[in-house]
C-alpha cells in the first residue's frame, strides 16, 4: 500500500506541473500588454511601469516562469488589482464557503445514492426500483441552474420554511447544497445500482445467506464492499466538478463563495485573482482524483499490485 | 413512453428549434433589444405572448433569438472540437514521438480538470463574446475526440492496408487523410452525437454566469440568470428559458443515445449534467 501511494503521489507532480505551465502560458498569451489591459487606456505611464515590474513582465520568459513557480511555492499568488489585497487572502475568505457547500453536496449525494442504489438493486424491476429510476433520469437531465430556481421558487412561495438567499441564517446551506448534489446523487445512484446488480449471483453471497444472515445484511455488508469501487471512481472524478459547479449554485442562492469572486474578477480583468482561483479549483480536482485512487487501492488490494 | 415516441419527440424538438433559429428575425414580433420601461415584468398577454422582462423587452423575441445563439454556438463548437480533436489525435497516434508525448500530457491534464473550469479560465483570458465562447467550448470538448482518435490511429497504423500504402510510397499526410480518417470517422461521429448535450450545457452555464455572448444580445442562459434575479415577481422569466434549456438538453441526450444504439451499441453513454 505504501509503495503504491508513493508511486501515485510521484505521478501527481508532473500533472500539477503541466497544469501550472498551462496556467502560466494562458496568462502570457493575452492579446496585448496585460498591464495596459488591467489598468485601462488612460493610466499614467509610471503606474503601468510599476505594474509591469510587479508582474515581472520586463523579465525574459524563462525567469518569469521560474519566478511564477517560486512565488507559488511560497504561497504568494500576487495582489488583487481591484482590492489591492493579497490574492491568497481573498481566496482564503471565499474558498472555505465554497468548500462547505461542495462538501455538504458530496455528503448529501452519498447519503442519498447508497440507500437508493441498495433498494433498487435488491429487486430490479420492482416499484421501488422504477421510482428510483425515475429519480435518476430526472436528476441527470436537470442541470443545477435549472433545479436551483425551481427549488428557490418552491421554498420561497409554496413552502416558506427555508432561507432562500445569502449565508447568514442557519438553514441557508440546505437549498444550495441540495441543488448542487442532485445531479451527482443521480449519477452515483445509477453507478451503485449497476455495480451491486453485477455482484448479484456471486457465490460469496450465497455463502453469506447460508450462514443465516438476513437478506439486508447480505447486501449492506457483503455485496456493498465489493461493489464499492465504481462509486469511488465516480466520486473522485466528480468531486472537482461539484466544486466548480458550485459557482452556478452560488449565483442562484447568492452564496458568498468562489463564484462571485471569480465572476467579479473576470469582469474587472483582475487577472491575479482569476489565476489564483483557477489554480485552487484545479488543485482541488486533481487532489480529489488522487484521493479516489488511494481509497480505491485501500478498498481493493488487487489494485496495489498492478 | 416508447423508445420510438421518445426519439420522435426529441427529433421534433430539435427540428422546431432549428427552424425557429433560422427564421428568428422573421418570427420575432419585436426587436430583441427594444426596451419599454412602461411595460416591465408583465405576464403573458396578447401583445406579448410570453410576457416582458425587467427592461420591458419581449420574452418571446428574446427566446427565439437566444435559441439561435445557443444552436449556433453549440454546433460550431462541436464541429470545431471534432475536427481539431480528430486531426491532432490521429496525428499524434500515427506519428508518435515527442509530438505524441506532448499532446498526451496536455490531454491528461485537461481530462483531469472539470470542463466548466477550463471553459471559464479560457473565457477569462480570451474575453467575452461569440468567438471566445466558441473557442472556450471547443477547447474543452476536443480532448475526448483526440484521445479516441489517437487510440484508433495506434491500432490502425499496424494494419496491412496502411503498410501496403506506405510500401507504395505514400507519405504520412496521404495515409492520414485517405486511410486513417475514413476508418475513424464513423466512430468519432457517434462520439460527437453524444457530446452535443454537454456542449449545450456548458454554453448555457457560461451564459448563465454572464460569460457568454454579451448583452443586449440574448441567450437562454443569460435570460435564465436575469430571470433568477426577479424570480419572485415574475417566475415566467426564468421558467421560459429554463424549460427551453431542459428540452434541448433532453432532446440532444435522447438523440445522442440513439445514434450509438443504431450504429455501435457498445458505445452508448449519457452526458452528466452538473
């Protein structure tokens, strides 16, 4: 296990480096002078020169690249053009909000998908299975920016028990988290069901039954552990997408996280903040797929010896 | 609903959408940007069949023109992604070497990232409007086609007909265009059919965030976002574009699923909406 983890961690480094290189070149491939784009046409030449120095635009490309990586390693992401505060500080305020939303959505999706998948896999074709199937079909066709307004409308007009906007009240997290989790819950339910159905006729289940275990225990304990791998992969791949998707849910429910920070930064050409946010989102996506790989190896010893 | 009925309904929706997009300037009862502040946020009526928005603009006209934008952006991006991905994938699979290594690393990194993030990052740096939007969407979508084309090229290049052609003195360009491309095209076309819904969703998502085509030009995503801001006063402003996006994604998903079933049953896949 330790050797597998070390190898997987080593593989993470070139991927991250490739990503940072892409981000670096995106920033330099801007049409025109970035300093001029950020400050506008009628900025004083001195201000422009100062910004060019701050962004290292006067240095050759190679030393710009090394400087970029060096600053990153020290946790220095530059200064926001709009607020003049360090980008790391801005991200430090916004990211926990988005992580809270994304984490809640992941938990909700798991809490829904595993029981639903179990129920529908036990008797394929039953009423319960068909109901769960309808849920997953609807969840898969409705992106979060359609579910969100519907939920908002329902809870603001028809059944006003939950706060529908902002993040100050205790229940504020519920609606955006549900919105964000529904599509993932739908995918995950399908994967859990399909994976469990595949385990159905296996001998070890018969063996567990012969020991006298109840049918629900046979599924919950024995089949589920063996059926765990596909859902783990999907979770790892989707966790990053859920975090990015939070930008959409945040816009609907006015949740003050990375979404508003990124959109404002893009519209005001605040490139240091955009770059920092892109790096944070990408890092989160890469780390979650790394985590999925490690959990995968832990859950299935065969993976480690590939 | 039976499979044929579903397919028929999906085809019908897309045909209607395409017709409305083509004829939008003729069908729209009002100019899409004509504001009328004396009749803001009105519900459906005989004068405005789908009501008016927060600036008094006719929602039906904006929905028609917005559908034109969504259809144009989606199809151009998908076509561009398919061509780019196919060429680069075939080339890197057939030629190999350093080109293949660089392309594969790029594909790996892009595949590890959420598509929406890549698209947002590109729009952030390139700018907003029709062309940047198409660029961002096709740069997100080409990766899948490139990977598929590369693996096809890897297996095709060992086949006898390629060897024969090479023995006859054909260069890489000739082999790529005349031998690899025709073999790979049908499989990639199936993959592209399944990709339509994803591209449309990304387009709607970016427009929803205000990163798509720019106002006053309408798009369904932008209409939905501004409808969300006045959801409680005028819910129809969000419901109209919301239903249109839902219908379009659903129709593209149904067709995307049915094409592989008709051509290559093992490749059926569904787009995940996020």
